[in-house]
């Protein structure tokens, strides 16, 4: 794990806490690690690339990837996200130099998951794209650029209606701010993020109104009394926006997730303390039918333990049943009739991917290695998307300290 402009990086996201992590995302290589001590800021950019400690891309997989086949591969590239959307699938990341430093934002599209085309992005020099969000019929590709000469971090973004032609989102309000996600709602789309001072740690909660044409309004700082030090993510559920993030350390040297709610994205209030969250960190939260499902981890130091919670109103939560073990749940999504959570666990030599499934969010079952995502030594890939009956997972082999050049790969089956 490395420390940088927005603090320690991890996929506690999406990867993370990205937020709707992530999580969110650094310009230099990083493995999908389970969290260490919770950082003072969410995942985000870093100015100093550090090689990942995971095994070399040449290493043999610990378990054969079953029917997974390599659909795309590119040296000196990183992939952080893959989503479904026109024209089929979209993957995001960056082109890099041999050290893994991002040189240019990267978007790939595919109609079938078998063949991939690189998108020509205006103004992508020096950028890294970490997330693609869909709001109605509009797509947003979000990332950042670090300018060492000016001493600033700037959010960069593009929008598209078809996934093939992208226009740059220009705004003077993106300086030293980091956007985690764009959220759709009946009261309008809302972008959420944090303050991101150059060479400092991310903090707080910042929101932007997003217009139907994809343009962004002026940022609004949110400062509710008793709120989290930074907000990791937000979602629209139950007729309101619900945002979450870790609070300050408590007397027993732990900290817990704090929830905030808003009917319009402008006026926010902190919800009462949630006993079930004590000592736990929510990484991702989604609405599923008549309930809310949150996933994350418990623990301040390694090894942490994967955790999940459920609620019917967002105010009262109870812990779900998760198989015991070390690691963390980093993402949760609905696939068919099942909930699927993805995360990581430590092994003897590296961090390994883990997936769980649940029919209701209350009881989780660990999936066999390699079933949900490729289980390949050195492969960092927790984002998966479907096109038709074909599943694809995008990620990166980061090499080792002696040969850190990354290789971006998309596996499909």
C-alpha cells in the first residue's frame, strides 16, 4: 500500500472507498489489497509511482481460470473498470510508462467482449480514467490528472450518448477536487467527490449538480456537524440520497461508518449512530428491492474481516451472515437473481480475489476460486460486466519491484 495525494490507496471503494470507490484509483500501479489501517482519506491519485509487491505476470495461476480466455492484452497499460453500456462494454484506465506512471487516459469499447477498440479521447494526456458511470442514456468517464508544475490535482471527465464518441467535460470547478461518481435520481443527477489538495490528503464531501447535457454546476462543500471526515460514496434510495464515510476514531481505537441523508442533494443531515456499524467500514451500498445492502470490512489493522449489512429503511441495520476469514468485500452488484460481492483476502505471498453470492443480502456464500473472476497470480481485477451471456473482467498485471511495467488484460467467457 502506498501513500500519496489523497492518502493511502486501496480498492475499498469501488475500488475506495470509492467509492463509490472504487475503488477509485491511483495513477501508478497498486494491487487490489485488503485494507490496512483505515486511511485519513479515500482512495485517489498519488504523485509517486510505487511498484506492486504481487507476483510477476509470468507466474503460473494458482488455479486454472476454467473457461476464462484472454480477449484483450496491452503492455504499458492499466485497466481499472469495465461496465455495460452502449455499444456493449466499456473499459477504462490509462496508458503508462515502464514505471507504471499514467501518460494518457484510456477507454476501450466492445460490442461483444471478443474484440476491443480504443477510443480517441480529447485532452487525455497525463490523465487516468478510473470510473465509467451511466446516468439515464448518458455515460460519464471520470478520472484525474496530477500537475506537478502547477501543484494541483484536477478532475477530468468525458461524456457520451453512444459510448463511441466522447466529448470532454470542461469546468474550472474541478481544480483540487476529486469526483468519485455520478448518481441518477428523480430530482436530477448528482456528482459526488472530495477535496483533493495537492500533496495532501483528501477530505470532506463535495457535490455538483449535473445537467441533462452532461455539464456540471458549481461545487458545493457539505459540512454537516458530526459527519464523516470524508465521504466514500452515495446512492439514491428511499426517496433520498444516502451518503456514507468513516467517522473519527472512538475511545476503543476504532471508527465506524456514518450515514448522511438528503432529499435534494443540497441540505444534508447526519443520521443517528448505527450500532451494527461499530468498528466496521462500509465500502459499497446499493438498494435491492425493498432493502439496502452494504458491504465492507471490520478491523483497524491487518488482517481485516469481510462484512455485510442489511436494512429496510437506512436507519436500522443488522449484520449479515458472512463466512469467516480475512479480507474485505469491496464491491456489490446484482447479477441475474443473485447479489455478488467481490473483494480480496491475504495469502502467503500476495492478495487474492474472492467472491461471494447471496439471494437476499442476509446470508452470503463464498464462491469457488476462479468461478466469478479469473484467479490468476498477480492479476488485479475486481470489475466485471456482462454483454449478452458473455462475462468480462478487466484488470492489470503489475509485475514486481524489479520489473514494474504493467500489462492490462480483459478476460471473458
